[in-house]
C-alpha cells in the first residue's frame, strides 16, 4: 500500500515550498516585528502615559518588602525544580529531553528543519528495492540470523528456571516480522490467513498453538500454521524438522515461506550434526535467491563452515561479503579477525613480541582484532568469559550488547578450537581504545543541564533571601530601579530621535 504522502505530490510540494518560504522570511519577520513595537511605543507614548507608568513601577518596586522577594525566589526555585524532575523522568524513560523533543518534532519543521527519513523494514524485498544504506543499517534492529527454536531450545530454559528467556519487546518484534513475512497481500487474505495473523499476535504460547490448529482445520495446506507448530510446539529439533518438511511440501510458490522454511531446515540439519548437508542447503538458498542478502544467510553459512574447519571456504565467503559497500556485522568482523589470528596465535608470545616487534602476519592479526573491536567493543568480554553468556535474543542491535551475546553464543567454540586465538585477543583488544566505548551512549540533554543550573541558582537566591532579607531586599530594589531607569532612558532616546532628525 502506497504512502499517503506519495499519492499527492502537489500538496507535498506546496508544503515544502511553504516551509522554505517561512524559513527564509523568519529573519525579516523578526525585524518587522521589532519595528512595529518601536512604532507602537512612539505612537502610544503620550496617550497611554507610559512615562508615568514607568515612574509608578519604580515606586512600586521600591515599596516591596523582603517577604515578597523570599516568596518570589522560593516559588521560582520550586517551579524550576518540578520542571527538572519531569525532564529527568522523561529522559530516563524515553532517552531524550521533553523540551527538545517538542522543539524538534513541532518547531523545527516549521522553521525549515530537515526531517529524518523513514527507516527501512526488517526484510528487503525480493527485487532488492528496500536495501538500506550501511549508515542506516547499523542503527536499526535486525532479526538474529541464528535465532533458536522456541519450543525445542528456548523452552528448555523455562522448564529449568521457570523464567522467560525472551522479552515481550523481542517477541512483539517477531510477531510483526511473521505477520509481514507470511501474509504479504492483505487484500487477498484467506480465512486461515486471518487466523494466523491473530496467532502471531497472541502473547500466550498455548493460544498461538491453538490458533495454528484452528487454521489447519480451515485449510489442511496452511503452511504458515505448520511453521508456527515447528517453531513453538515441537520439543525436539527432529520433530521441528519433520513439521518444516511438511510445510515445505505445501508452501507452493510463496517465496517468503520457501526462503524461511529452507533456512530453518538448514539450521535443523546443522543442529543435528549433518553439517555438510546444511552447508549445501545454505549455498543453494543463496544461489536461488541472491537478492535476499539482507536476510544474512551468509552468517549461517560462515558458522557452519567454521564447524567443519573449512577455513579456505570461510575466507572465500568473507571475500564476498566483507565489502565496504555492504553492512558490517560482528560475525563478519570477528570471523575475519579469527582467521588472521589463527595463522599466528599458536606461536604468539607477548614477551617475545615486545622484544623483537610484531611480524607482518602478527600485525595483520592485531589490526583485524582492533577493527573488530572498533565495530563492536562488547564481544571480547563474552569471548574471554569475563561476562556470563545468556541465551541470545531473537533480535539484535548491531554494534550493541545484544549482537555480542548472539555472536559469542555460537562462535566461542570456534575461537577455543584455534589454539592461542583467545590469548592473542586478550593481549590486544584493550589497546583498541584508551577507554572501551559503550554503544549506544546516552548523554544528558542540554535542557536538563540548563534546568538543573536554573533550579540551583534560584534555590541559592531563595536561601540567601531567607537568611538575609534586608540585604537582599536592598540589592533587589537597586537592580530593579537601575533596570527601570535604563529602560526609561533608552525609550526616551528612541522617542526623541525622530524629532531631532526632523
């Protein structure tokens, strides 16, 4: 379904022109407004008796008691404190300042600011039209290419600990993926498709399974229902493989279903020890659907080839996908580092290297490790077992901690198999940064710092006014009187200027 804005280019063009004109004329509007204010002051100076009003204001300020200034500063401090508390709460919950959010969302577009473009969907189209640029792809949530099976793997954790291994946010993203991936054309939904759309949205696992059986009752050839049963009801990988094969026979020409099922069948073969068969299935899938590269099937292939210790084939896959024009990942960067470290790690010694210096091969390995750590600095602590591993999520944030968990969960065994590779990683990874970066990092917005300063300043004034009311009253009267006199003198000079010119 097309975007509503794209369906009316004339209205969109008029809006952009209006914003551009408003931004260009803003400075002239400010000057015009200032000129109108000066003209109004000049015209109404005598009728409104502004001189007498300013004089009476000066007299009024001189008659104020210290109690007024105590109340004024105390009220200002209270209001600024409440604003600070609200800003801090909003920042902790949403990660941004409320004032900045309002200004960016509502004021910036009116002043001609550039609006951020829409993000690309999780799955690219078969025609390759939706491939995001690398700069965008590193800042979005991706589906974990090696995500586990809920029924056969994630549920084991629940049986042992009684806790859920996946967050509701993660499962909700998966539900959105499945609805989009398995029901492409919403205008041609069959009754079983409608049931399956509701099934993906169900939070309770048993409700999802019941809905899948309901869809099968409506149509015995509902492949999406068998996919759900394979993912969530099957308690073993063998049972999941049987259900996926059943789904494959009835999937028809639905490309999305075919790709998903064949990929999961390859992962079943990998988990059941039929690794060569899994590698062949993955290669055939990548050859049959070359434009679905954004599904990162090559990451499944790399992990399987590492299990076979087919390092030459791993290098060939890296040569194809470790390209500057393609989105990077922890799997690509750290696998490249592993291959180069493996060539020198068995004989690497920090003491010997410090005496004689690094050889060319050792330098290449260290640079590869530094490149990987720069991409995702969270991975080494999991590979070196300085942080405990947990079950990987179904979605990951590239360059984030979730990607590090997902990578280390499947690739730690490959690093341990290469003798000395973890030792080389341990000796070199901390040299990448003076201080290991935390990605992403939240910084306090300017308005929170400004409000904190304002609150502290007004609170200090309130305390001084309460402790020294007479002294602060004299100071406030002196400041207010000087301000009124300065205002009167400047206004008088503006008013008399035209007469002197005349």
